[in-house]
């Protein structure tokens, strides 16, 4: 019987190279069957899940949880790079080299001689350099991933076209546009038209949020969390008072809601 190969574990597990070696071992001949079976495509859903878990840790301000979730994201990056290396596509060094070159190129005010007066100019330069990297003839919105959450996608494409000068002169125009879209929803005659008008309303709301410096995705996520906390508090009140929430009238439920608004924990 062939003796199983062993690996001497790295002495310092805090080093990036230790993770690279461990992933290589897991993908090796005598490694883990699950890790060896993974492909670029098979990791998509779990990678996205890890991104959301990292976002949740950020929303909660939980640094211990964030540390763990960033580790899970790093695992995915190293594993994807290892799969690519085995297929002869690229190596981890190529990934690191590319991002380093990008950072240097997009920060000429740090690594070069360009002078900037404020953060707005830095952002404008960043977008200009990004377009330069993509080459002439490429759409400025084509590279926005279509698989992004709808609010985030809407915010990003609107930001990019605004950088190119396609934007309202002031907030009043956008507010008037929102009123127009709400009016069109009221006139919608069927489900398809209603769905389309709702989309236009959402799109306009995202535009207003962008102009106000509000991240629409984060704002809605925080509103969801707030509703979750308050509703859970209402349920807890019912449990303590021996009530069945579903048996209460709307007015009674609404009184609980007002109580929850005042007393529900904020985190």
C-alpha cells in the first residue's frame, strides 16, 4: 500500500505564503477530495455568499467577525488562483502584480508628480485613468458586472455616466422626474406596465441617493435591518405578554410597532 504523502506545516501561519502552501497541498494528489473537485464556476455561489457575510460584519461593526470573513474571502482568492495556475491560465503573482500596477497607475498624485486639490479631483482622475486603461471605443458602463445587486448596479452605472457629464443640473430636476414616474405608475393599466414604472421609480430614487451622497444599497440594507430588529422586538413583546401576533388587529399591531420604534435595540 502506497504511503500517504505528508506535509510539514509552515511554522508561521500568519504569513500569506503559508496559505498558498496549504491550498496547494489541499489540491495535491493526496489532498482533500472536495478542494480538488472545485472549479472557477463551482466556487461562484459560495464566493458571493462570503462577500455578503463580510458585508454583514461591516454593517454590524463586528471586527472579530470581519477578520474571520476576510479570511474566508482570501481563501477563495488563493483557491481560484491555484485552480488557474494548474490550468496554465495565470499565477498568484500575476494577480498581485496586476493590482499593484493598477494602484500605482491610478494614484499619480502619490506615486507620480500630479497635483490634486481635493478628493473629488482624485475620484475624477481615477475614472479617467480607468477609461484610459479600457481603451478607446469601449463603453464606460459595459464593465459594470450585470450580476451585481440591482440597486448597486444602478448606482454604479449612474455614477459613471454622471462622471462623463450626463447628469441633472440640480436635484430639483430629479425630484420632478420622480413625481413624473409616480404619476405614470398611477396610470399603469396592467402588471407589465406597473412593473416597468416601478423600475423607473427605483432608478430615479437611486439617482437622488447618489446626488445626496447616499449609498442606496447600504441605505436599504440598513432599513431592512431596522425593520427586522423592530419586528423581532414586537414578537418578543407578544411572547412576554402571552399574545399571538397574528390574532391582533392592525391597530393593536401598530401600537406594538410604535412601542418597538422607541424601545427596540439598535443593533
